[in-house]
C-alpha cells in the first residue's frame, strides 16, 4: 500500500504598507513619536513571537498596534531586532518596521512616510515592498 502525500500551499496577499525606520531610540519612544506625527494611538501588546528558522528557538519582537475605529485600518510597529535575529533580514538597516493595513492610496502612503520623517529622532523612514522580500511570511501575524 502506498501513502500519498499532499503539500498545502497558501498564497497570502501582501497588500499593506511596510516602512523601515532607523533610529537609536527605544520602542516606546518611537511609538510615542509616531502617535504624535501620524495622530495614532499605538499601544504596547504582547511581543510577536516567531521561530525565524526551522530549528531555532522562538524570537520575541516588541509590538505596538492600533486598530482605527472609523477607517477599517490597522497600524503596527514591530522591532526588527528580536531576541534571536532579525524579523526581516533583508532590511537589516531598519530598527523598526511600521505596517499599515487598510484602504490607503499611494498619496496616503507618501504622506505617512513624510510625516514620519518629521519626527526628530527618526533618522530614516523608507518604503519596503513586502512582495520583494524573501522573509515576507514573517510579516503575516
């Protein structure tokens, strides 16, 4: 008797904004700065825990989130540096990843990034195309 094996393949949609943020500040200060600049209400949540490689121990990433009650949008700030490695290794220069999910236009995205750059301690804020990342599955939570 032969055993048939099946492989489940799931295709995720990566239709959200990802912004890499470089700064020397602690996570709570970055969340505070983004709250002021973007008029958000990011609050600290339990860490995002993920095993980065098959046999690695789970790594914890600091996480702040906010669900906008009126616009069906979710905003998250994640530390890119966890206890056992980088969440998105391709964005090694980013200390944090800002993720915005919702009905945003290109103009909205440009304005969000421009507003982030007004925060004095944010050294760099740049758009990352999640579809181009090898580790894009790490951003699905």
